[in-house]
């Protein structure tokens, strides 16, 4: 049996989340700020905490602590692997995991049409 060294190949072969369940979880989010945060991250790129706070302030008061709490809440509601966080120079960066970007886009396309 061949050894698979590439992590992306391993995920491609073995990682099969329950898409319907995850799609429903994403669509059930009713908080406008959380929906807008997911929308801005649908591009699949890294977004700094400051950028997300500035964007979310358009829809109500939000600070860094509230943002962090919202991101944790999203991870718990949808899936623990849905959001990825990294820290660089004491600034947190967030993005939707590559495995979920397409699913999130599909959820928001359907969500907008309802």
C-alpha cells in the first residue's frame, strides 16, 4: 500500500462531512452580524480581526471581545473545523476552512433566495 504524505490528499480521500446537516446549520443562523461576517469570509481568504470588527460595526456595536465570542459561537454551532484562526504579531486572523467555503457559499445563495 502506498504511503500518502500530502495532507490535502488525505483530506480529499477520507474527509466526508455530512453536507446536508452542515448546510442546515449555516442556514439556521439568524443573527445579522454573524451572517454578515460569514458573507465577508466567503472568499476563502484570511481576514484580520480589525477588518472584521470594522465591517461588523455597520450592523451594531461590536468590539474585539464580542467578535471573538461570535467566532467561537459559530464554530460550536456549525462545526469545530468550520473556522480557522491564526495569530500573527498579536493580531488574530480568521477564515472559513477550505473544506467548507463551497458549502457556505451554497448555503448563502439559498439563504438569500428565501
